[in-house]
């Protein structure tokens, strides 16, 4: 798995590495990202890691959604609009704040 950047926190780095491995046009959930990073049950930590990621990492944060494929940001927020825009630009169908199940990627092979 390719590393996005070196960091002093192994947990953050593991999450960032998993997010970097999500292919273009595919998505995963916070829970699946945490599990693939060896942090099962820590979906919130995956969200925190994305929030804390330095901008220069250019993480594909938009490829991570909540359980059931739901965009977790409030629908009227700038973040919601940006995530939906980026996903659509990659060919992912976004309807009523949810992404198509077909866009889910299997992270177990990481």
C-alpha cells in the first residue's frame, strides 16, 4: 500500500494510507476504512483522521462516506456540496445524499 505522508501517529497514518488506496470512482465507509487500517470499531477515528489530515496530503477524503453510503455532512453545507460534486466528477451516482451501493469498494484486500 502506498503511503501518503510520514506522520508521528501510526493510527492516523494507517487511516490515511487506506483512504489513499480507495480507487477513483469507488467509495468506502468510515467503518470499513477503520477496519482496513487495523482499527475495527473506530469509524469516528477515521473521520477525525480525515479532518486532521494536512491539506498538502491531498487525500481523496470525498471517497469516504457514512454507513449505508450516506454523505455525513448537512445537506446545505459547503462540504456536502463539494463531496457530492467530487464524487459525481468521478462517475459515482449521488442521489438524496447517498451513493450507489455499486460504487462501494472492498478494502479487505489491502
